[in-house]
């Protein structure tokens, strides 16, 4: 039973996340990661460059969780620009309980290994919007 298992993060994915964290481009980019239920590893699902938050949300599966690492461009009201690295745990309510348990038990491990500066949870892909992310980032 996978309920008490934690997925391992491959060295390749950790290296990719580190490279992603220190990217020089000044646009929104993202990495989608998924759990491999058979091997109990976290692997790359999709990579996005110069994308909108809504484009990422549109690509999310309706019945499977995902981890997202988003390099976001945040324009502040005083004219400053920052580039927070956001970890988002997407867990749709229609996902199988076994998958939900596997993803939730592995969340802390992947979150720690990606060195994200902000962390959020989203249940519905429709909630993952530019406006929502800006509101969340403004609260921190």
C-alpha cells in the first residue's frame, strides 16, 4: 500500500530544479513534476518557457495531482520587479485517494529539494490564475 510511502527525487530532477532556480531569463517559466507510482520517484512531467499561468493550468490533468515549480515575474506597485520561485501542490478533488496520499506524503521532500521561496496548494485548476498567484504573493 502506498499510503505511507514517500517518493524519492532523482538527482537529475534536483539538478534541473537548481538550474531552473538560477535561470537568467526574465519571463514566466515552469516545471511540472509527477510521481511515478510504480518506481516511487518524482519525475519531470512538462517544462514551460515564456508561458502564462492560465496556460499551465489548462495543461493540468483533471484527475491526477502535480507539483509545479514556477519562476514568476512579480511587478510591485512601487515599480520594483521580483522573481519568486513558487512551489505549487496541485491536488484535484477527483484524484484517486492512493495518489493523493502518495503526493501529499512526498510534498515536503520535493518542496525542500527544489528550494522554492514560496509554497501554495491548489485544489482546482480553474483557481490557478495570474490574479490568484499575485494575490497569494502579495499576502506574504
